[in-house]
C-alpha cells in the first residue's frame, strides 16, 4: 500500500480526492488530510507519506512552501492539484512533476497515480523536486532547467539555453543540444511545443521547433533556417515570414 496525505484548503476538494482514491485506487491509503501549509508540513512529518496531493495556492502559502518545509530531503512523490494551471505551468512542467487540474476527473487522477506508483516502485530519485524548487526561486525563466525523462527510463536535467531544437519522433520527442548531445524524450513533441511557445522558441514546421537565440540566419531563397551550430532545417513559407519579423524585432 502507498500511504498518502491530502493538503488542500477546500474541504470539498479534499473529500473529492479521498473518495476518488478510495473508489479507483485501492493501492492508496489516506493517512491524513490538512487544510493549510503549516498543518500539511506537520502531517507530512508525522506520517512520512510516500505520496502527497498538494494544492498550489492556500491562505498561508503555496505548495512550494510545503515542499521547502520538508527540506533538506523530500521523502515523497507529489501531485499538484490546482484550478490555475498557467500561473505555475512552466515551473511544474519543466520539472516533470505531476499536475492535475480542478475539477478533478477520473482519467487524470488514474494517470497521475499510475505514474507515481511506477516511480515509487522503481525507487526513482527526487531530482525533479530540486529542479522544481530551483526554477520556482529563479525569476529569470531564460535560465530555467528542464528535466527530460528519456525513452530508456533515465532523466536528464539541462538548461533550456542548451537546446538547439526539438523534433517530433513518432510518439516521442527528440532534443538536440548545442553541444551535439541528443536526447530522445519519453513525452510527445506537442507536450514540449506547448510549453515552449511562450518562451524564446519558434516552431518552424509541423515537427520542429528551434530556440531563437541559436539561429544564425534565415535563407529566404531556400526556405532554410541555419543554426549557429551549422545545422540547417526546413521552414515553411508562412512561418518563414513570421520568423523573419520576430528576428528583426528581437
């Protein structure tokens, strides 16, 4: 059995999570519940759970404060539960920590619990939480770190500035770093493309996205993007005009 603690300032949310876990996740046993950060930290220290369902924003702080209150070690896996995805989207997604949006649905809960169960069984390290808190405390998102789980079950932590481009690869995503290192990520291209759209990245065709700062120039005559590393990629005509405009005003 996996021992869990639920921390959420809304009683209705706590009850819903508890009922859904009882109905759909027999491998989870609820040790306790808390309604704020301080009480949550105390309950975690008391019960030493393997899993914590953690609201992002509470009256006395955030879910990040709860995590920091358990340092130097975070002895559990966390699933953030929130109605406000965009505010902390990149901090959470870049660290590959699980996130469920309110109102909670069965599929999202089962998917998160299944992944967490695998992580607990494998005894995975907690590097993702180090990345999470480091990014949360770093206001300069251009220097944020990204944790990439690869297709071999390993995890790679990189600075996002190190990315030359990413590319769709069947059901997964392929990263090429400026150093020449290649990483085959276990998550799909669209997952990362959606994350990077609001940053200094640009999707040049249906399957590739480049980091703007790593572009050397655009060859309009051949519809090619030339990276500083010397790599040459195709760009669609419509996106070429838009990219040239972006580069002119950067």
